[in-house]
């Protein structure tokens, strides 16, 4: 399992409008690419200095690294551009790719 994690810092003054747009437009567009199985959104309550605003971790699950790489090559540039054109520097993001290795239970 591959997790494509997008950590996002959103200016408070646009947060509510951004969140509505994410739920109704952006997240559905990403999922409609067919590259991901699901999407989970987490609000970050503790963060490093320098990440002022409201922060989220958005995690998309892909079955394979190839599915993620296909998204990165084909759809990601267009969707990133749409977000930047709409919000500019008021929404900052950095991305990481995680591969599930193991789960240890008590």
C-alpha cells in the first residue's frame, strides 16, 4: 500500500471557503482519476513553528507505486495548478510518499 500524503497549511482568512472547495471539487477530482482507493483528511493540532494557519494531512491510498507515479505524471500538474491559481500563497503544501511496511498490534 502506498500513501500519498499532502500536508497543507491554510490561511485562516480563506479556510472555510477552501475547505468547502476541497470537499466538493478538489478531493473528488483527485479520486475520479482512478489512481487512488480512498482519501482520508486529518487536522493537525500540533505543528512546527513557521506553519501558521490551519494545518491538515490529506492521505490518498494507492495499491501500487505505479498508480501513484501515473497520477504524478498525468493528473497532478493540472490539479496543483488549479489550486495555486485559486489560492496562491494562501495555501502551502508539501508532499511525501509512504509505503506501508507493517502494523504491530498489542
